[in-house]
């Protein structure tokens, strides 16, 4: 028999509203007692007495046994989550930045206080990748976990490649649809998928990696020359986070645009959809596909976590008990396409091998092999206007 959950929810934005819409259609053993929001003057679709601007209305209420955290401010979310867990309340969160930045501490708090923090909604929208890594792959040696983790950037790239839209126009449309924020840097700059791949790596490999230690390069410097090059070679460009085990004792994490060919299952993942590709030693290659942006897809993942709490579910973090042999590394060679303007950049990057050079009136590019350490060391140079780098898988 399930336990009744009395819920206090922080935030009532796109995901919060989507979650509430889904809950209304279900006969679940739960009650949302209070919403804490930032703006008391904003018109809401629910009775005013359900809302408060005071966090204590949830944190100090002994009847509330479950906190759902759906706010944008990562540091505020962290403080609320820690207080809730330490006061005996279980927490469901969709804040990937908060979780990725504080995961090791949050795991320790759960163990110390006997509470549970679930966060399926923080990674890849409606795709249950965390639960699968925890349960299905808990005893499996994983070679890699990669894919399309950000629906906003994928929507933009789909419009650029399939409908010949300009990048700026596709971005504007994504913002109008609510897939991208007014400041889209987290999405198109590759920060959002970086937070997600750090969380994924913890469950896939049992290691804690701080987001600041992982480099990310996004699609914000994508130019018409890069699009033309990709189309001529029958590629599409996708923004791909990668977690990969190498040499039996190291794990590499990075986020880069990738030139993806038709033979890749990721080639046809379009619009706001996400796709997660898991390569395992025994289960071989498996693929998860689903909506990655929007209130209802993420709301469904949050609801799945809430429903699991009714039966006392918690992450076991099994791989952390056996991960002593694995260490985070950036020492890994990849093949890349690099468009550039300044020849000195090529010298700085110290390519292991350059297999192709191209010079034209409007742009130059090279194709070659380079160590991830070099890309990380010169990220500021690569992020400058006139440069664009993409992995060639």
C-alpha cells in the first residue's frame, strides 16, 4: 500500500503548471498543500490561499512530508533542498545546475538523515534515464553514455538543417515556444547538457565531477559556412554531451557540437526531442528517445519521482561503492572540424594530426585529431567570434 504524500511545491512556472495539470488527471494518494512563489501579484489559475511567498510555509509545516523544488535559482534551490532533507522531508527536484554542483554533499545528507532526493526531471525531460542507470545498468559496465540532452538547442538545429532557417530566427521561435529562455546561454552555450552529463556520470560510473571541471562548447558560434560544410558532407550538427570510460580506469566528460552522419541513430532526433545512447559491455547498444523540453514532458518525470516516493523509493548509488578505480580525465584524443580566422589558433591548439586544410575567401577550416586537454585549455579562444569547433564521430 502506498503512503500518502502531502506536498509543498516551490515554483509554479512552466514545469510546475505542467505537473499540476498531470496530477489533476490522476487518482493518486497525494495532496499539494502549498505553493511558494516569488511574485505574489502575478495572476494564478488556482485559489490564492494555496500560494505563499514565505518558504517557512512549507519547511516548517509538519504535515508536509514531500518537497517539490521547481525554481530557477540554483543556490536558493540548494538551500531549500538541504533544509528540507535535514528536517526529514523527501525532495523531488528538476534543477540540474543545483544537483550537478552539489551532488556529493546531497548524497551524504540523504544517507545521514534517511531522506530521499529524486531528480529524474532534471535530466532529459520525459526520458527515465536516471532510473534506468540506477536499476537496469546497476551491475553493467558502461562504455559510454551520450546523446542529445537539450531540447532547446536541438529544436534550433532542426530548424536550421531541415527548414533552412537562420540561426537567429530559429532561436527566436524556440524562445516564443518556451523551449529556450530569454537569455539562451545555458542551452545554446552547452551549459545545460554539461550539468546533465555530470549527473549521468555519477549514476553510470560512480564518480562525482564538478561542472566547472568539464568543458562545454555550444552552438552559439555556428555559422552558415559550418552548415554548408555539414550539408555537403551529408552531416547534421547536434550538440552532444559525452561520458565515456577509457583505458579501464578513466572517465572523460565533455560537451561539443558533433557532425552526425545518417548511420547514427541521433541523426533523426529532431525538434525538442532528446535521445540518450547507452553503450554497454553486455547489453550492447540501447537508445532512449522522448520529449526533452516543455512543461508536460518534464512534469511527467517529476510526477514519476513523486509517485515512487509513495513506496519509499530512493537512489542506491551502487556504483559509488565500487568506483575507486575510476578517475576523471581530459586526456583523450578526438577528431574535429575547426573553422577559424587566426592561424595562431592552430599553433596554440597543438593538433596531434591535421588531415585536411581548407582556405577560402570567407573562411578557413582544418580537420584533424586533437587532445581534449588542448580544447579545454584554449576554450576562451575557441569561443571567440569567427571560430567554431565540432567533433567528427
